């Protein structure tokens, strides 16, 4: 007789995932944003739910359907994403920041539509809050914090710095090359760096497979 499969370490845990881009208002009809599709974060949320976790997905504006069994909280800007995520911080076992949160927002969004003039125009930007860092620095013992580090090239040192600066348990270093890895595409090449210094280089995978491998690595770090 075959032995029953081991239950997932995520079964019965509560997971919060941020996903997608944020939009930062310039005026009533324009915004600053990025090319994030939300696919990686949605794939992680779907897989965590399949493994028996209670999953809250805090999503920026994307065109993806909500995965089965996942509780979705929509937000537009970084400030709104933090407001949607913050009430979920206290009761989660694991926070995964997969959103491409805009680092800056226009200082004073204009009501209505800005009209063009002959002169140049300046747009003053101010820093947005860091959602993952806020969770990570205020969390209770036993709560895990996982982030992504999207870099264009040679970025593994930046990824390592994010792991230590934001006091993360694991960071998924993600090279953005615009074709097989990063935003918009269906595949990803991740390198996982964990708090103990272990480095796992994953091959080119679909975002669903990458989510499985990422959650496998996280399961090993979860308190039993
Ligand atoms: N993140 C976040 N809130 C922000 C910025 C980033 O929660 N305002 C999270 C992202 O979801 C990701 C991690 O922090 O998990 C790293 O994001 P990234 O943009 O790669 O790094 P930054 O720390 O913003 O640094 P930089 O953009 O300068 O590389
Ligand atoms: Ca950033």
C-alpha cells in the first residue's frame, strides 16, 4: 500500500501575498506605474491555497481572475496597498511581497486634467512606504517575511542586501530581461537566497512551477 502524502507545512497557515503593480496618480486621467502583470504573485497565492493555507491576496490593478479559494483585496496605489495589507499583518504566518510597488508617487496629484503648456513641466515625486519592510520590522517571532528582488543585471548583491536590510527569511532574485524572466511573461528564472546563506538557482520555469519551488523552499523555513 502507498503511504499517504505528507501534509504541506502550509496547511492551516495564513499567508498574505502582495501582487501586481501600483498606480500613482498624476492627475484625474494619468498615473505612474510599471509593467508588472501580477502573474507571479497570483501563481503563488493559487499554490498556497492548493496546499491548504488561508490566503489573502492584496492586488494592484491587474486583469487576472482570482485563484480558487483565495481572498482578494484590491488596491490601486502603494499607500492603498499598505492600508489593505496592514490589517492582515497581525494574524499571518507568512508574508510574501510579490508586488512591484512604485517607490515614488507624485507629491500633489492634480484634480481634473493637467493642460499642456509651451514650457517644460516638472513632476515632484515623494517616497512611498515600503510594505514588506513595514511588515518585516514589526512582525512577531515566528512570522516569516519573503520578498522579491527584481534587478536588471548583475543584481545578486542587491538581492542579498535586500535580504539583510529588510531582515527577510528569503528573497527571490529575479532578473528582468523582458523575454523569459520578470514582468509580463509566463516564465521566470529565480535564484532563492535564504537567511541561512543557502542559494538555490532555479531553471527557467513557468510561473506556476516557480511558485511551487518557491513555496517548497519557504516550507523548510516555517516553524513546525
Ligand atoms: N516592496 C514593498 N513596498 C515598496 C517597495 C518594495 O513591499 N514600497 C517589496 C517588493 O514587493 C519586493 C521587495 O520589497 O518584495 C523588493 O522590491 P524591489 O523594488 O526589488 O526593491 P526596493 O527595496 O524597492 O529597492 P530598489 O527598487 O531601489 O531596487
Ligand atoms: Ca523598488
